[in-house]
């Protein structure tokens, strides 16, 4: 009997010690989490306070934040067929010394069978077949393999048009670092390269987001050179000269959760010469223009497109050469999804037909 009582007492003490040990472990775990949260919060606060000074010390970092060209879409860009672009060729062009541009050329869909197994020479010659040619200038972040950019190329191809899609310097597998003058140089080079091969085919520049600024810069330069583009399309266009005070720049909207940082961004962006003055460019342009914008665009409000339309219409002094198409926000296109709209093919056909009138 004594033995059983002793055993019971020993068992009770063991259980008590086990509970105490478990409690101690839990207490240490809670303490460890509290320490981790404390130091993480402190580090974030220090980073938050120091970020403006870091941006001033390293202004080149702003360039990466604005263009976001280091954000990659991991595919082999030299193999467009892997993305179901099986009537597309990949090529590399040199816009200036030390700058190599990755470019895709998608031929009209009706040439799908003929294009199989063909090389660069065949694709170059096809640009002169009389079909309209579109040079697509994409927005910031990612590269020419982004799904919405492939969607645009497929749409143009289905309409019987050529789509030439370039990654600017620093984007995708193109070399160099992006700057506003550099991106404009790349677009001008590609335009002249295409124009030399497309003969008398209609040639249109379609800019999206960041690409709208590059497109208007390029159109003005071509006009000054006496070699104007036949038409320009601006999708999700912004106008840096007309952004209201406190409104996020379209390139940097995702950083605007941090109060006061917009002041430093705007100041640094001016010093980095990131202007893309589309409004001022439209005052000079005499090129037929189509402006596309979704009313639920979360990066650039649709009234910016309305302002650009008003500027262009005044400059062209014509209702026939400039058109604004706003898409209902209920479709959920936001900033990148207009290519999915079932009405867009007819809108593009009408625009191309107007260029020949």
C-alpha cells in the first residue's frame, strides 16, 4: 500500500513538473515572438524614416522603382512559340551602340501555316505585304511576355495586322538601363526599322501606360523629322503635367501608401528627367489619334483621358482625326484588360480604315 501511495505521489510530482516545463516553454515562445515583433517593427520604422534620405543618396534606385523593369516574368523570351505565339519570331535589334533590344514580330493570323519554319528574312519581307503594321509600346514592369501584352498581339494578328512588340532597354532580355531619352531612342529606331520594310503599309504606334508617354515623344520626333507615323493609339494614358497635387504618379501608385513619400518621389523624378509630357506633345501632334481608357482604371483616372482628348481635338481642329473611347467600369478591365473587350476589334478596324480615307 505504501508503495502504491509513493508511486502515486511520484506520478503527481512528474505531472506537476511537466506542466511547469510546458508553461515555461510557452512563456519562452511568447517572449520570443514579442521580441521578434518588437525588433521587426523597430526595423520597419527606421527604414520608413530613413527612406527619403536613402532615395536622395541613391537616386538611381528611383529609376528602378519607377520603371520596375527588374520585375521579371520568367519565360524564355527567345521562344515565343512556348507561349502559343506560333506565328511569331524573336529577334534582336541594336538601337545604338551597346543597346540590344529583344523584339517579337507576330504576322497576321491568316499567315499562320505559311509562317511555320520560316526565318527572319521571311518575316521581314512579310512586313511589306500591304497589311497594317502596329508597333506596340508596353508599360512599365515585366516584359513582352506579360499576358495582356500577348493578348494585344493575338488580337492584332486575328484582325489581319502585324504586331511588332519591343522590350525597351533594360526590360526583358534587352540590354542597358531605362531612361526617358533612351526609351524614345529605342522606339524611334524600331519605327525606322519597320518603316523601311513595310513599304506603303499603314503603320500605327500603340502605346499603353508608360508606352503612351514613349509614343507621344516618338510621334513628335517623327513629325519634326518629316516622317510622321500614320496613326497613334493611347491606352491607359497619363499626363504628368496635369496630375492634381497629392495624386500618385501612375508609375509609382503602389508606393503611395507611405505618407509624404510623394514629395520625395516627385522631386527625384524631376531630377531624373522622368517627365513624358503627353499633354504638351499632343499640342504639337498632327497625327490621327485614338484614345482608349477604362472607367475603372485603378492607376490613371479616366478624366485624364478626357483632358488629353480635349487637348488633341483643339490642336488638330478636327473631330474626325481624334477619337476617345471610354469602356464601362463594370467590365473589370482596370488598367490592363481592355484587349478583352468584344467591341475593340471593330474600333480598331474603323481607326485603321480612317487612316486610308
